[in-house]
């Protein structure tokens, strides 16, 4: 696509950036991102399949409400955060805090909600306040991640898919009431039946769910195969050697708060998971946030994560264009 259709902007240099990332900035002072986005929404939607990570830097973004209006220019109907995996807080309308994990922890690369029955095609990030050090939101091209995997690992995950197992009510991780946004067990049962998730109510207030989802999918617009799952993130080994060993001492394997298996219920080997993590290391690109930055991602073509940080950091998120495996 000819970038000249995007008036009043020019490309910004980001040394080392992958081809999937396009950085744009205003050519004059005072360009309002909302007004500019409204005028160029159709062009940006078309461009996203070609440059699936877009960073808008140097625009006037007066606050979270303006960010939400910009997101709604590109995706008129923003989505609620359902079938939750991480703690977030609603900031304004359908804008949420980024994952509220401790600042010293790394959030591994992942496609948002790729463990779920439905996921957003578009993700929007806005840096309200960058941290003093660290706190980047690294990205990786999901196609490049897939290409880095050996044919054997790609075939194994493609054929067997991924089973996500979650145990709620253990005192670790989110409770089921937060995940499903209800106190009503019948509503949980109905939702899980609708999305093909196995439900097992255990003693007390405990719940176990199992769901089998794809590991590799075709992008609906480009037709390209993409690595699209959270097997490495859900697996107990993601906690690191010491913590994962401690968790296995406290919980039986089937009672771990969260874990991933191959779709037939067999364990995923350490070697396969290590290859996946190495693929992300080879393909991930990080840049420091600047106050006012906005980033738009095609959630199937590009993964994201978070590096550890120090000092106050505020990055908010919105999502939209929900899609499921049943959509064609």
C-alpha cells in the first residue's frame, strides 16, 4: 500500500525494527490522533494486514478517553475482556490496564486470548506514563516464530493442538468468579458448554476446566499460517525451575492452577517448549515507550509481552473485532 494515502504523517526510524512494524509520526505540530484516525480509518484497516504492528508516536493524545476514541475509529465496537487469564482493571469504558503482574516479572510473548474460544483481531496499547527503566512491550511476528520451529515440532503441535487446564479456587491465580465475571455456577456451565470447554466442579469452591484449542491457524485475510497459542505461557515450567518444582510439590499434576498439554492429554516435552521459547527469543523486538505512544497490532500476526521495569508505569489496552475458530 502506498503510504502517501496517509496525509500529514511520515515514517519514523526504529533501528532494528522487523518488517512487520511501521512507525508513524506527524509532519506538523498539533495533529490530533483521533481526528487523523477518523480521516484515515479505512486506509489503516487495509494497511494492518500488510504492516500488522503500527506505532503512532508524537501525536497529540490528551488522555485515555482520546485513546479510546481513536481505537473506536479503527474498530467501532470494542470488546470486553472475557474468559480472563490475567488480572486487569477497567479504566474507562472498554479500556483496561495492561496485565497487573509485579514489576520485576517478565510477561512472555503471546497472542492475546489465543487460549480462548474467541479472541480479538485488533489490540490497541497506549503509553500514558513510561517507566524509568524497562517496561517495554516487545513484539514478534507470529509467522516468523512458526518458521523458526523445526518441521517436527510444527507438525506435532498442528496435529495435536493444545489442551489448556485450569484449576480455580486453589488460592493461586484468578478465581473462577473473576475469570467468568459471574458468581453463578449455572452461567459458568452454560458458557463452557457453548464454547466447548469441559467443566468439573470439585469440592468446596473449586473448579477445573479443560479446553482444546489450535496451536497453528490460518490468518483470515492473508491466508498465512501463524503460531497462535499460549502453550509455553500456560505450562507450569513458565514459572521457572524453582517455582515450578515447588508447585509440583504442593499440587498433583492434574490440580496445578494452570498447565498446558497436547490436545490428547499427553505432556508437552521440555524440549518442545524450549524450542518454542528459543523461537520467540530469535524473533522478538523491543523499543522503549514514550509518553503518548499508541500501538495497534493485528493480534494473530503479532505477539506481545512485557519486560521488567522500575518506577511508575501506566500502559492501557483496548481490543476489538472478536473472532472464533468457527468463523470463516
